[in-house]
C-alpha cells in the first residue's frame, strides 16, 4: 500500500528556525566532496583561534570531527560557517537534504533523517500518530494498534520518511506496538507539528501548517487520524455509520468544520459522558464521506 508523494509543502525554513532555537543538542552529520571543497577555503584562510572565535565553541575539534565525518555539528555552529560562503542557501539545503540527525555522543541516539517536505504520506503519519501515538518527555515514542499488519505499514512510512527501521512487537492478546527513542523525531513532531508530550487529553488539534496550506495534505491527515480513532460498524449493521472518537474536543471541532465545508453532513461533536467526544457521520452521508476520506486500515477498509 503506497501513499502519494505529491503535492508537498516545503518546510525547510521552519526546520532551520527551530533547529537554531531549540534547547535539544541535535547534531547534523554529513560531509561530501562539495562541502569539503567549500570549507577547505575557510580552513586555509583562518587560524585555529579565529575559527574558534567564529564558531563560538570551546573546542575546535568539534569542527574538525564534523569536517572529517567523525561526528555531527549543531546547526547554530554550522550556520555561522555557512554565512562565510557565497552560496550558503543552496549549500544549507544540500546539507539538510543529505544529513542524518542525532542527539548524544557515542551512540548517536535516535539517528534519523528529517523530512524537508510535508507529503500526503507524512501528513497521514502525523494524523495517525495523533490518534494512536504518544511522546514521553524523555523522547520515547510509542505507536499502538490492534493490527500487526497496519503497524507494519506504519513501519514502512517511518522507513520512507525518517530512514529508521522499527518492527511492531506484540504486547498483548490483541495489541501491538512500535517503540523507539529519537530526540530528533521528538523535536520534529513537537516543534514542527505541535504534537503534545506526555498526556494528550485536551491537547490535540490539527497542526496549523497542515490545516492552512493544502486540502490534499489536510485530507490525508484526516485519513490517518480516522484510521486510528474512528469506529465503523460492519456494513450489515442497520445502524452502519462512522464515529470519530477523541479525548480532545478541539480537533473534532476542526474536523466537523472541514466536513461542513465539503458538504458532508454530520452531527457536531458531543460528549460520550465518559470524558471523551465524538462526531457521528450518518449512514446517508457515508458515500460522500468515504469518497474523500477512505480508510487505509485493514480492519476498517472492508467493514
């Protein structure tokens, strides 16, 4: 099952801004002949003391270890170096596109790529993660589902988007999880998309960059979200309908408004009396709804 790669939203500048201002010590690791040619000029025209002052670092080995491919470098130091070059914008994008990101020293904790574009596939993942994923304050990420098949699909998205390999593990009779720790992905999901850390109740909403940019991107976000948090009875059920269930009212209000804008009638969000809320899409609206927001989850596609 492959999701579309286009259209896409370029978020490179947003990532750079957040990398520069973050307290996370995230490092970029990538050097090739293009970069070495550019920085050889800097090395030859500045003394070690001058480079140390330019980079505003205590240990000049930070630069040399990065230059020789041994370690990564924080973006705030790299940005200063790039400012000395005439083609800094193209070189910055070149490095970001090729680099892996990690936090820590010896073990390069959570090393991964960070997507520079929001595609339908990435938007689907963010929507699904809001529904069935969680982020701890220590950077642990957990995704839970009753379907191993679907988590294998999510695993393929993680591989496509972040270049990490994670397999679902069985944690209960009908429960599977993908578990991993990655400070860069935690940074990416919380700072770029505004996903909450810790308890999610009352905190989830559609990320602004997805809500306001492109309907196709938004559409795939909702498909991902409903694959995690929608209930659809079997077709032979006379009350066959779709319910979107969530503990956060705000995201359901946003989806309800989107449905109205697309001429899909549904009942406005209401409380279930147990601390959660739901949107009810009646049977007569299912064709219009599923035409725009089809299920990808194997346990819901054929139901």
